């Protein structure tokens, strides 16, 4: 606005009179100083403090690898978390674990696995929650 005022002070007054919404693409009526942020926003701002000086492509790559690393760490942590379900259900899980030791599993993709039980072969799709034997759908 100071540059506009240097050119012609009447233009600045005119723009104020007609309202921001008519000429500004980034105008908001919300007071941004009262905007609440989540902890993840503050964390990302802190972690990317120095990366913000990078060109946009390198900044995005930095952010992608950062989120990828965090996701992997959280996934590994969650895989090590166990919950006691109660005697009946824990016994069923233990029985299933014992029976599963005789099975061989081959992963085709992250979601599709081939289960070999002796001479029998089953295809399990974890994404669709389906199995060629029908047991997955039943359970």
C-alpha cells in the first residue's frame, strides 16, 4: 500500500473505500492472531525452521522424508504395542498362533499374501478382508 500511495494517494483511499474483498485475493476477515494451532503444526514449524530457506522442491523433499521417517517410527512402535483382551480371547489367539506355525506365508504385495498349508494354498487380501478359503470373511 505504501508503494501505491507513492504513485497516487487517491488510489489508496479509493481502495480502502470500496473494501478489500473487491480487490484483494488474500483478504480475510478472521483475526489470524487468534487462530489456534495444533501441536503438529508447531512441531513442523520448529523442525523445518532451517529447511524453509531451501528452494521449494528441496523443501518438499525434506518434508516428505521427514514425514516418512516419522510414520515408520510410529508404525514400528505400534507393532510392539500389545493389549490384553481377556482370558477367552487371548487363549483363542494363542491357539491360532500354535496352529499358524505349520503355515507358510508368502507376500505378493503389502496386502496380498499366499498361505501354504501342506498341499493346500489360499490367497488372502488384507485390503479387502477376503480369503479364498472364506475363513477371513467368517472371522
